[in-house]
C-alpha cells in the first residue's frame, strides 16, 4: 500500500475523509491520526495481517496487547474471553464516553 498524507479541510467537512479512512482500514491499511495529545496509529483489530503490520511498525511483542476502540458495546463480545455482568452493565451505562474497560482477550496475540 502506498503512503498518502491528507490535509484536513475543516470547512469541507470530514465525511469523505472518514469514508476513505474506513476503506483503508477495511483493506488492512494502517492509519496515523492526530489526537488531543499525541499521534495515534490504528489498524483493523479484526484483520490479523493488519495487526501483524501494526506490531511490526510499533515493534511491539506478541504478548503486549493493543487498545481496541469499538463503535458499539455489542462489538466487544468478539474480543473478550467472557464479559462479566458488571462489565456489561458498566458499558451500557457509560458508553459512549471516555471509559476504558480492561478485560481478558480471547486471543491476546491478535489485539
């Protein structure tokens, strides 16, 4: 995949850019993006090849997990060994929002 640098035009909106980025992630691409404090780097956690590429880029050992960002609480089910009733209730009450849940992964080498 070729490298592409995109300048965000706030007046044009983010819709087209968001669609392009989503497409890149679906295809196994890796995306670097600014946050309020640092630059983040993202890959599709459901794509093993993309996660391997991310591990290589970040020089991260297989045993060291990544953070997984989800669009909806139900999306978490595929990443947990089992979610406790407390974790499910907490996610229902607090998501969406700035909340992080630490849970055991079904396969820590993939996330």
